[in-house]
């Protein structure tokens, strides 16, 4: 398919997903890297309670809260 036809389909709101290979798709700056962090037991217990309450994993809570804090810091330093 030529790019012009693909662009036209996209612009018209047609479903173009069959023409995309998303198996190798990546978001810029979203590459994952594993890190180990040691937390006191009381903190792990609190994280687990909050994770259960929200129905998510401890890892999800950690990622979201850290991301929120980093965004706050970036906004305040701008």
C-alpha cells in the first residue's frame, strides 16, 4: 500500500490496524530497566494494602506514585 492511501484511510478514521505490525512498537523513552529497591517491612505492608484496595499490583502502585512525584517535581522546577 502506498503511503498516500494509508494516510487517507487514517485521516478518514478508517481502521488501519491490519496494516500495522505492533509487535515491535515502542514508545520513545519507555524502555524498561529492572531495579531492586529495599523497603522497610511496614512500607511493603502499606503498599500491599493500598494495592489490594485498588485491585492492582504493588509494582503498579510503585510505578504510578514515583511517576506522579517526578512529574510534580518537573512542574515545580519549570
